[in-house]
């Protein structure tokens, strides 16, 4: 194999190793980011539901207050709130905002992790209405990681392509005298 090709293969292997290491670091960073966002989202959801439940006793219509508490999460990016009747049936559920660029299933499978949930039992006189459940949904956060990953891959791939093209041209120019000498020795 000519020297130029061997050098290009070696440099390509180094660039591929760097790309692999970058992918692993991006995965690790994405996991930490999603875990932090989901724990923060569940804390905010807990606080909002806690406030709504503390105001339920002053409400003239507890069912309307519960529905309002659940619907206050409509359009949220990370939290789904559900009102569950005592028999386990779903009375109402908030609607999550859909990600702008949904992540592929394999990435969701890699990054989703443990789904955080918190259940609230209603105060004693209102337990006949059921319970409230708050669930952290990572789809939107994984969508953000997906967008970051695509951008990084485009930048790194472009960089690798430019580096390999420049090295190919530089090696061709630098190794020209050696190729001429090799060609002359072959003729002799």
C-alpha cells in the first residue's frame, strides 16, 4: 500500500476514534442533562400540585379545582398531570407539548432512563375524588439532545472531510519527490 494511503488510513482511524469518544461524551452529557431536567420538572410539578391541593379546601367546587390543577400543565414540555378516580379510571389528563423534532426511537430507548412519577393523595374530606399523579416525560428533552447531536455530527463530519482532503493534498505534494525517486529506481 502506498505511503500516502497508509497515512490517510491512519489519520482516518484517529479521527474515527475521536468521533467515537465525542459520541460517548455526548451520550453521557445527554443522560445527565435529561436526568437533571426531569428531576427539576417533577419538583416544579410537585410544587404546583401541592399549591393547588392546599387551595382545594377554600374552593366551592373541588372537582373543578382538580380539573384546573391538571389542565394547568397543558402545553408543558416535561410534565404530564393526571386526575385518577378512586376506581383507577382516568378522569382528566394534561396534554404534553410535542417536540419540534421528535427523536428517533433508538435514541429515546438509550436516553429515557427511569421515568419519574409522584402521586398525591387528596386531603381527607376530598379522597372520594381520587388522586393526582405527576409524571416527568423526557421526549422534549431527548428531542433537544437529538438536535444538538445532529448539529455536532454535521460539524465534526465536515471538519474530518476537510482535514482528510487537506492532508491528502499536502501529502501528495510532500511525497512527490519520493514517488519520483521510486519511479526512477523502478526504471533502473
